[in-house]
C-alpha cells in the first residue's frame, strides 16, 4: 500500500478487506505519515512498514516530496536493479542544473503542453502532467501519451503556443522509434516548441541532456525526469501568479 497520509478510507478499507479474505496476506506499507493508519498499524509477521521522514509529508495541494520518496522507496525495495550511492550524489550535484532549466522552460508562454514517453517514461508522463494540472489550476491544456499513442492521435493538436516534451528512454531499441517521432514533428512546418529530456547527448537544438547521465538506466532517468517535471509545474504556477501550495 502506498499512501502519503495512510488515513484514507480506501487505504484502511483495502487492508481490512484483504485481511478478511485470507489468513495468508502479507503487507508492505509505504507511507509519509507515522501517525496515520498505516504508520500505526501493528507490527506483525505479515506486515512490513516503511515510514518516510516527516519532511516528506506534504502539506500543500500537490503531492511532490511524498510521491518522489514513496517511488524511491519502492524502487529500492522491489527493483532488481541496484541504485548505488554515486547516483544520488549525481542527482544532488545536478539539482541546480535541473532547477535552472525547469525555470527557463516555465518562462516560455506556452498554453498547451504535450508529454510523451515510452515504457517507464510513458507512465511518468501521467504524474508530471497531473502536477502541472494541479499547480496551474487547469490554466492550460495538458495531454500525456505514450510515444506510439502520441504519433497516432494527439500529434494533430500541436499548434500555436504548444510545447511538446519527450522523456527519452535509455533502451536503444525504443530510442530508434522515439527518434523517428521527433524527426517527424521537427520536419513539419511548425510554430510550436519541442523539448527532449535525455541522458545522452545530441546535436539537435531542442535536446536537454542531463549531466553525467550517459549510462543511466530507465529507472535512474525516471527519478531525474520526475524532479524536472515537478519543478516545471512549480515555476509555471509562480509565473501565472498562483500560489503553488494552494493554486
């Protein structure tokens, strides 16, 4: 169970229902609130709790710290891929770079944004789109799609004041298809902006290459892209004259 507060009726009801249905249920709880239902759940043989630091228990409308840390905790618990300490040091060192680029992109006068990604990055587009929607109080049109889905539908919506952002995959096979889509929308006579987030360098003018991420895996790129998406939403909210804590 993932839950920031760990107190919602859905969270409590799901745990209680599973316990009623079987005597052989095993729980893993990841929560940001030590005082919530999940945080206070009895230490038993069938339950393992990960209670994240109090500082990650967001008080604002949009869940950013809580989502990031719950995602990271799940990755460290369940992923077969090892994330070493050197990666976290790189992210910390790159934070100022990510912050500056997110601020720069947010300053652009776009009124429509399209997020696209493949695989894990395709799933991430849902979260970063949601954050932008929440923090801007639905002040702009926001779409998110898989790279394949974008090509066969929303691509037609690219027009004036639109920004297209692709979260590039680390897998070479996936990247070939993504490169084809990028080339296709770049070759079109356009009055919209393109931004490609990537761990690998490129010669084109619209790729934003994350420092020292050339060999990062999809999982490592996802965590870095997430920070960028959250900061983009934050700075766009500020640019629109809103209060990011309560748009």
